[in-house]
């Protein structure tokens, strides 16, 4: 049960970070460097989710 909850949290985190990054990229071209950090975090969280999902 804990793994399922953890997997759901990773997916939610991935999509939230991705949406925030897209909104920042489309609407606010001011802080470009900081916004790209969000997409890196989203990709890392997706990779962690995929790796842990395969070992479960």
C-alpha cells in the first residue's frame, strides 16, 4: 500500500512540476534558468518513479 501511495505522489509531483514549467515557459520568460530547473526536477521524479515501479 505504501508503494502505491508513493508511486501516486511521484506521478502527481511530476505532472505538477511539468505544468508549472510549461506555464512559466509560455507566460513568464523572465526567470528562464529557474523554470528549467523545474523541468529537470520533473524528469528526475519521473525516472525515480519508473525505476522504483519496475523493482516493486
